[in-house]
């Protein structure tokens, strides 16, 4: 039983959507990440995996001086979501 009283990803909490394809993709991504050999301090394989996924989704990525992967998700339209 998960934290919301359900049996797993098929029982996502309210607001997270309940689409089975989304939960399947989330699980597959999580399992892909678990399969990567990336001990603390050597996270390059995780960064490379995420860079490929983000760029495949059309996002530009960059790596900062500390090795952090950064990607920007453009706003949907001007002025929406502004603080």
C-alpha cells in the first residue's frame, strides 16, 4: 500500500492525473534511473540520461561549472505564471 492508501502508481494522488500511460512512463523512467551506475560524486550517467530525455522533448540543456544539468521550460504564453 502506498502513502495515499492505494496499491501503487495506478492510484496517483489527486492533481497528479490518473492516466495509465503517464504512470507507466514514470515507472519506466524510475527503473531506467535505478539501472544506471552512478554512485555519489559520479552522477555522469544520470546527467547523460536526463540530458538525452530533455533534448528529445525539445528542451535546450546546459551543464554548469559544478556539473549540474540545467534545462529551461519556456512559459506557455507571455505573462502567465508570473509572480
